[in-house]
């Protein structure tokens, strides 16, 4: 439950403070300021206080019923001296008022509304001076109280109908909602209020607002401390607003990032407080880590309470009648009822209306929102049993004819349902273990190097460019590069690779990974949401929030499930009652002192109770949650349930060649001159031309030439561009450089044209390729090397052979895909001979060569025409259109950000084995989802007829309501436990991939 507004202290900037920082911030008078009111309002401001120190507040208004009421309130506010603008929202029961606090007080505004005949309350709504508006925000909200898919549909419908909400997705398994909204139309508090008005619990977890900081404050011990802290915040430049919860010690600060940084803000508060206050930045995930535990604990307490009252009830109902002494006491009359009747009624009433209150509350909110859910069924079943039993007691007291009561059924039903919810909450908590582990990887603190000193800061306050010290055994606090020291780093938690990685100067490091040995100094390059670990968490979280297409079926069934069950229950009641009335079954079937109606009612209650839509609602999201978590721990990031569903039926996998099947590290293996030119002169000429190109082949050629000229220097791997620049004097001046995609490059050296590329480039420029040169190029291509032809001043002068080694696992992965029934295809812009040589080496028979970047997408579309599902594996910017066009895009993790953004899967380890893992995991997940639906549907298909008594005439099998409740509770538990079995998933290894057989 979100803290109420009364628990929060909101302090906007005072007029003086606003004036002090006015030169730094643009002050807006009213977010909803209308153009047509500018002149009048400005004149009022000039007449009043000169426009300084205006405040805006929100007032909650009770009693408005129509537009006339809102007009009346608005008129009353405008008539108050000092109020410059008032806007009343009838549906929200709220007014926004812009006023001059030097002329009018908040109490005067409240009294003006009350004098108009309405009730008013000043709301602690955040008001910002100079707030820079954002188009939309994406916020995550906890939603408590959802029990099944019907609840999810109800909450989603409520959120989508709110003004300003662009998109809303609610996940039952995580009890989270993701809402994209316009902050100028609706606030996060309005969204929370809307959810709570629907009867659910809600609070904001986080949003993508970049100017907000959530802090935990230690040192606020009394009212005076709170006032001191508020004074410090009011004086700090750049602070727009703040909100302090004095009970929990949480401080929310909205600030201007152009005026003050988050670290300067924290340092300023601690400095101004002279060490009195200690601040810690709170991760938005902190609230989530304890949420599952709290839910399980709450359900456990309810279950134990219900069980402790149900056990005595069971003894009274079942055991005591067989013990003479106890039976004598129970049948003793005490007023209108017997002692046993009083005891049973008292015990069950506590269970029914105190412990089981949540079912009535949830059922009422569902009905109020026009939907039905599991709580409606539980409330109906327990109420029918309870109120019938009360009626039977009253009837016995009046007539002396004591019919059997079923208080035990009501009590045991609630007890078993609570047990099921407890087990379900435990199981649901297990499904989010992977997310919790990822969150726990996030570093808490960092050692900041400032000048000659060091100090410890919160890791969430690191800025790009900061110098940080990492001790042995410590976590790397942010993404960056090593600037001093050497060590080995365990990156398995991010990449899935267990072997520690050597780190030297200029080596990149990933935040959250563990430094194994030496001390490192790193320079932070990516922090916050840009960091790799944050992006992984965001991707996993987004995937868990998404809905697979197969879930649409479950949502539809859930929407009609409860009404259908209630209808079946009524038919059961009417059918058995009519059957008894016409003598269709003997009276021996009736319970002792029972009637046909009571006999029919028990069947009807069992039908209501045993049917459960929870299992349907949990079948897909729990499996997707577990699968995304398992994938993340194995180096495969899945962007959603739809990606899982599509990947399981992949028929074709398109591989890019360079950087995907190959290592992407081109190396010159041959350089042959076919002219009178000196070898060194030839290499200088080619390197000068290629120095301006970003192509991997160009970098390989430049590095080869540099090494030839400076042979005494080591040719160790590193940044080629740096090495070139260090010796730039040996390169020739070039002009008119032009890169020709699919052909090569051309430029001028000494005013003569040099061409470096393939045959097509030579042909277009009328360069003749002699037969012996053509034969040499063909030999290169047949050995899986790329032949680069060089022409200068109209004459062919030489050829260079460039090889890009294949990844060691490429051939095995291709064979594994074939055994899985997936057809691999290689698509490349390289020439046919080289492409065929590479394809032959890895075992790919289908090759599409000399394909331009845009042509890859066309190849994919041609394969999709017959309805086939096509996956694309790529790494470069030129692969982005193909990744987007494919049904399933798989981006190599070492590739570009654009490629990763366009993909459905991200293979973090840059290893082709993960293509197998992605497809294999998706297949196992979809198999598990189908199995979950079989559990859920088969359970209801089999259990409802038994509960309705269909088999009773033949087998005398009857399912009491309490037993029906136990079965209902265990149905959703069985589905969640089935999903949890995915946690045992082990990805195929190279040694076992070839054992995979086609499904």
C-alpha cells in the first residue's frame, strides 16, 4: 500500500528561494496555462505582487455532482482576492489553484469552497517551479490483491481508460503494472489512486524520470531534525520539490540536473547538516525484493489463524459426537441453540468475516468493476454454506427439527484456499529468483579517486568520467575501461562464461563483475540505465512484463470462466432439486435429517468452489518469468514472451558471415605485387587509401602495412587507429575518399586514382585483370580468403589476401541446427567463391552471396512467404534491417547497439552455441506452457463433473465443499510448480549438441 498523503511532507520552494535561483531556472506559472488567458492573468499578476512567489496547490473537493457544481466552485475560487487562476475537474473531484501566498492563504481557499457548500481538503500534490515537461513517462507500479487473470484484465482496463495513459500492461506473476503516461495530463499519484479506488493496493516502484532521487535518510529523530532537513533542501539550488516520509525515513527529491548533479545534491545535504544526516540512494528494486516474502508471510499468518480455529471445529463436528461426555455437553441447550451450535457459529463467523474478509473485499471490487474472479467464487461458495447453516440453526431453534449444518465446509474451504495462496506466493517468489540475483549483482558502493584522495560513495551516484578504485574481491562499480593495474575479472554473472578474463590497461570492464586479484583503477564510461547490467535487468523485467500471444486464449477463457461456472452451479442446484422432487433418486442418498435442497446445495457449492481460473492465468507468465531468468543466467537475454513463442517454431536461421560465423578479426595473409612497384611502396599506397575506412578489412590492411614498415615494434592486438596515428608520417596524403558499399573504396593519391576492392569495382573502372592474377584471386577465394585487388593510375598493381577465421564452434552449431530440424542459411555481401568456401567449411549448403545490406531483409521476406518462421543472427549496423524483418532476431552481444535494439534475443557471450540455447530453451518453455494449460484445463474438465455429482448415481462419489476447496487451491500451485521445473534447465553443450534429434 502506498503511503497516504498524510504521511508525506511536501515542501515546495518558497518565493524567496525561487527568486534567488530565478536566473538559473525558467519559472512556469501554471502547467495548464491557457494562451487565451495570458493577458488577463498577466495584468492581475502585475497589479498583485509583480509576478514573484506564485504558488499552485491542489484541493480535493467532496460533494460535486454535476457541471453546475464545478462551475460554482470555480466561480467561488476566482472571486477570492489573490487567486489568479482556478481549474476544477469534476470527475477527479479536484481543483488546481494558482495564487499569491502574500495575498491569500491556503485556509482562505479552503473556506471559500466550503462557503460554496462543498467539503475541501488541501492535497499534498507536488508543485514544481520551472519543471521541464516530458512527452511521456514509463512508470512501474506494484499492484497487490490480484488473484487471477480476471483481476489482471480488470486493472488493465481501468488503467487504459485513464486520461493521459498511452499504454498499460499488468503481470499477475510479478504483481507489477507498467504504465506509459503523459505527466502533463495525469500524475503517478492519480494512477495509484485509480488502482486503489478499484480495490487493489498500489505504489510506485520506479519511473524513467531522470531528475528524481529516492534516498534513505538516517538522523531524522524528531520534528526539529525534519525541519532542519527541510530547510537545507529549500536552500539548495536546483531542488524543485521534495517529499519526506518521516516514518520510513524515505526522501524523494526532484531536482534540475542542469543545475545540480545527484552526487552534489547528496553531498550538499550531508555537508549542510554537518554530519547529522547520512543519506543512501535507494534502488527502486529494494521494495520488490521484500514484497514476495511479505506476501507469503501475510498468507501464512492468515492460514495459521484459520487452521487454529478450524481444528476445534473439526473436533466438534467429527470427533466429539463419538465421545459421550463431550456429546452431552454439545447437545445441552443454551438459549435457542445447543452449545455445539453456538460454538460452531462463533468459530466459523471469525473465519468467515475476519480472516476471510479479503475474499469479500476482492469479490466486491471485481463486481464493482464489472468483472468476476476467483474471489467471487470463494465468496459465493463460503457464503452459501455459512448462511445455509445459520438458517438451519434458526429453523431448528424455532421448530425443534435440527437439520445438518455445514459450518465445517465453509471453514475448511477458507483454510485450504489460504493454504493454496500461501504455497502459490512461495512458488511465485521462486520464479523471480533470477531477477533478484541480477539486482543483487548491482554494486552498492564505489571508491572515488579525487585528486590525491579517495572516498567511498554510493554506486548510484557515479558519473561518467569518474576515476574509481577496485580492490581485489570487490565488484566493478560501473562500466568503464582500465586506466591502471592488471587483474583477472569474473564476468560469469553477466556473460555466462566461467573462465576469468584478463584485464590490462585499456581493457573494458562491466559493472557488477568481480575483480579477482590485483587492484584496478578504472574510468567510468556508462552508468545508470546505460550500464550493461542495468540493461540486462531492464530487458529481463520487460520480458517478464510482456504477454505471449498464447496467453490471449487464457485471458479470454478467464473473462468468461466465472460466469460459466456460476451458471453450471445453478444448473446443478436446480437439476438435483427437481430430480429429488420428482423422485429421480432415492431418499437414502440424503444426509441424516437432510432435505433434497440441502443435498443439491452441497453439489452446487462444490462446483462453485472447485472451479479456479487462477491456474489459467498463471500458466504462461510464470513459465515466461522462469525462462527469461534462466536465459539471463546462461547469457541469453529474451525480450519477451512473444519472442519465446516464435523461436520455438523457427524453420530457417540466417547467418551473417563476418563477425557472426567468423571471428570478425580480419588478418592479411598474403600480399603479392603484380607490377614494377616496390613491395613497401605498394603497401604504403594501399594503407594510405584504406586509412580513412572503418571496414574490418581496411583496418587489417593498415595494420599489416604498419607492421611491415615498423617491424621492430610488437604487433600486439590493440586499437589500430592509435597505432596508425602514432606513425602517421609514413602514410601518404589522400583526397576525394569514397567508400563504395559492396565494391570497395577509391580516392586520389598524388592526384592519381587508386582503387581497392573486388572485381566489380575494377570492371566498372575498366581495369583489366590478367589471367594469372584472376587465377591467383580464385585460389585465395577457394581457400576461404577474400581477394582484395588494387589498381593505381589505371593499372592493376597487386592483390592482397585477407582471412577472417571461423569461430571454433560454428561447424558444430550448424550441424546441431540441422539435427533440430532447422535449416541454416548464410547471407553475405562477399563474393561467391569466398562465401561458398566458408559455407563448405561450416557445413552450410544454402548460400546467398554478394547480397547488399538491404538485400538481407529481402532474403528473409522471400522465406517468410510460405508462412515459415525465420531467425536472423547478426552483429552489425547493416544487419539491423534484417534483424527487424526476421520473425526472431538474434544479436551477438559484442555487436552494435543498433543491432541489439532491433533483435528479440541478445546473445551476450558472442558465442554461436547460444543460438542453440535460445531455440532449445524456447521449445522447452512452450512445451511447459502447453503442459501447464493441460494441467489447468484438465483439472477443471475432470473435477467440475465430479463436484456436480455426475458420477454419484453410479460410483457414489461425492466431493464435499471443503475437499473441493483443497483441490482448487492446489490447482494453481501445481501449475506454478510445473513452471519452476524450468529452473532445472541445462543448456546443451558442444559435446551433446550433436545428440539433438529432430522433434
